[in-house]
C-alpha cells in the first residue's frame, strides 16, 4: 500500500514539475515577443539577424488568406543590399543574388565581383547593410508586472507540494532499505 502511494506521489511530483516548466517556458517566450523581420519587397523577408531570407509563397495551392514561408537560402545573411529588382546578400562564406521579379536565385559565388559579373548588375560593397538595430528589439512588459506574474505562475503548481518534503524523505528511506537488503 505504501509503495503504491509512493509511486503515485512520485508521478504526481513529476507531473506538477512538468506543468510548472511548461507554464514558465510559455510565459517567458510570450514576454519576449515575436522575432523581428525586415521586409525586402515582393514577398521576401529576412527573419532575425543574422538571418535567413524567406519568401512568402503566394503561388501555393492553399486556402485564401493562408500561405507559408519558403526559405530561399539556408545560410545566415550577414549583409545585404536591396533595390527595386535585386536583393544581393552576403553570408558568412558566399554571396548570392535574388531577382525579385523573376524569383531566380544566383548562388553561390565566392566574391562580390564574380556575382556582379554573372548577373550584370554592379554596386559598391559600401552600400551593404551590415546590421539592422531593430532586429534586437524585444517586446517586454513592465518589469514589475512580469516578475509578479512569473512568481504567481511558478507558485500555482507548488500548492500541492506541502507533503513533498516528507514524500521525498520516505522515497530515500525506501531506497536505503532496498540497498541495505541487497548489500546483506
């Protein structure tokens, strides 16, 4: 009888800790707000910084008002240049270009000169945007309110833990008894 109760209490503790973790994790992520993106035009966006270039796929066969993003290049973009026709971007290793009208991707090129010669478009690397400050912004609620809500969310699952200390001690005693029996 005691063993069944201990097993039940053990699983109850695990369940409560799991619920507590999920509540805190969701609350923390909600407080940070969404990842920022930068619109490059014609459905292209840079998600995060340094981030990937994605395209909103309007051609997909899906219900009206819905769509999905398709990654254009898997590598992280560290610098980019945008005009009405071209998106030119530098990753950690390569250069690539996207024609926004035809959606053709020219990739990978080792240098900016090689890329410009291929696509027939020239620009100065000085025009590259190498950082975009609002990628780092987060939407934080008022600090005191956030802390008080997180404390409440952390305490709620622990309400049933009055007996937890006793239960853990009795679990250790049971383990000690089993170890003593095995060692004899």
